[in-house]
């Protein structure tokens, strides 16, 4: 298990896109990785409506979600508690 300083460091080292996934989960998906995953998977099933590039990006996001959720479970933290939402949305 990591301490608060380790989690702060982990968050700061995440790319902005990954921090945005955390924010989206918190603000749009009732803090649920499962709800976000389900919505992303639904997007990939809309054949003919999305590009291969979009499907690849969604698959990358799903892998990222798995990694972020694992970190949270292993360390007993909610990564959204460590996100600076104001800074995230203004940069």
C-alpha cells in the first residue's frame, strides 16, 4: 500500500488523458469504473458508425481504466480525491 505522497506522485505522473478519465468517471459516471467501461464498450459495438482509430482509442482507454482501478484497489484510494479538477479543465 502506498501513502498519500506516493499517490500524489502517481497522479502527477499520469498523462492528462488518464487524469481526464478519472475526472469523467467521477463527474459523469457516478464514480463508477464499471459504468464508464460499459459505456465505452457500447461505443465499440456501433458498427459502421465509428472508425478503427476510435475503436483502438477506446480499447486503450479500457486498458487504462483497468490499470487505474487496480491501483485504487491495491492502495485503498480514490484517485479522484487527488485530482485538481480546476487545473485539469483549464489547461
